[in-house]
C-alpha cells in the first residue's frame, strides 16, 4: 500500500516572540526563584500571544543554573495536542544535546522547571526524560478551577513516584504569582479573549 498523503513529521515550533522575551536573559540563572520567575513570565505572555495555554517550562543544569532550553504551550499554534510546555522544553533540550536521556552518561544533572504541576501527559514525559529534579511554581486545584483545563487523572502519590525514581520535587516556589497568571487567563476566557481547548468539553 502506498499512501503518499500521510504526514512524515511532527513539528512543534516555538514562537518567534521568545527571541525578544529572552534577549536579556543570561545563559546562567543561579537561583531557583529566578528560574521560576522566568517560567511564570513566559506562561503569562504565551496565552496573550495566542500560542496555547498559560504554561511554560525550562530545562537547566541542576548544579549551575545554565539554561539548556525553554518551552511554552503551542497546542493552538501547532494544532497538535502534544504541544505542552514540558514537552517542548524537554524535546528542545534533548535535540540540543543530542541525547534522548537528559541523565545519560557524560551529561550534568538536569532540572525541569514548570509554572504548575504537570498534567498526566507531561507527568510521563518528565518521568522518562532523564531529569533528576522537578521544580514547580505551584500545584493544587487552582489550575483546573481557574482555567477549566482537564489535567487528567493524576495519582495522589505523584510526588512519591517521581522521588522513587531519583527525581526530587520542589513545590510552590512562587504559587501566588502562578495563580495570578491563571486568574488573568480566566478573565480573558470569560470575555472571549482566550480559548480553552479541552478535547472533550463535557
């Protein structure tokens, strides 16, 4: 069977505005708080630019804070439901390093920084990426309550599951700031200025 019309690639391209947003960001961001502040800032701009939901992530070298990659949610821009912030950050880091395992031999330990707890898709993506640290601006019910996104059936012991695999978890570094991003997004949704893209609206 010959099906020439089938797609042969999946492309998740990061938006051009990231170049301007990151122009003054140093290669090394030494503190956890400053790395979290960056993902909160990118999450807020991302939904305003129409790329996708209010989510952003980055990969950094754990010991030094050297930024390896950043990612934002590009579901709306790409029309690909896989295009979550964690996926784009992990994927671009692995592409840059030429390694599917960010914890592989000869590599420094890597940290994933996200503005909220991963959904069920990104839970798996983070777990299998090779990171040794997960840092979250916030976690809890506020994301789903404010944004109305369906984050999926996460297990109650998700933190323990990461830590059992050697991935440390740091929670609520700047939760109030992350919640403010969601509040602004919800206001825009209520007035027709942003889109909630749950595949099953019910």
